[in-house]
C-alpha cells in the first residue's frame, strides 16, 4: 500500500482517534526497540495519557485523505523539566511508511509550543533507537544530557539521550 506524500494533513487529535492511535502505538511497542513504552496500552490508558491527562499539552495527528492515521506527536508537561519546557514523543505508522509525517507533525507541535509560551522542547530517546535520534537531529534538536544504563523491563541497560529544541 502506498500513500502519496501530498495526501498528508495534520490536525489536533480528537477523542475518537484514541482507539486508532492506540493501535498504531501498540504495533510499534510490539516490534520493540524504538520507544520507551514496553507494554501495550489500552484505549482508555492511551486516551488519558496522550489526549486528556493532566500533563497533556497537545497531540497532533497526521492522516491521509482517506482518514488513515499515519502518526501522532504528543507534547506533555514533565515535572523533571523546567515549567516552560515541553516533553515531546513522536510515533509514525510502520506500514505504510509515509515520508514527511514527522516533519509535518513537528511543524504543528512547534506552533502549539510557541502559542503556549514554551522556551524549549525536550525529547528523550533510547540510545538504540537510531531512527528516532536521526529524526530529532534533523528537526534541529541538540544533545544535552545522557542518562546511562536505564534498564528495560528485561533488565537490559540502554542509555537515554536527551535532546532539546530551543524555541526562538
């Protein structure tokens, strides 16, 4: 299945997106290696965490003209960060993989961050997630911290690399 890049649009997530977005994320979790999430989420847990939870700032969705959800990007508050920072997470459909989803999502999320008066956005990525590290680098994020040997649920130590995007 192929999707034309010009069929891509981005909008704020709606409550009715929860099941589809949760399924998209659970597929990524099942494959493993690219997210800190290691256990499947229920639709209700997904909704609370990404769409309406107390730390929720924004959730942007990319879809094609047929309404196929191609990915999403959340922006949250994180008590471990300064109060004028947001914490970002990005998830893109594995199949079909559509070029430009991450870039389009970040443009929308950055606009929200500016509207909220944030001064920076943090992304913390597993060191073994080379595609995630590359994506955030292409978006202009710079490394600023490493948390060494954070154990996965099976005990495997994996560094977490924190990158920041300073909002001008």
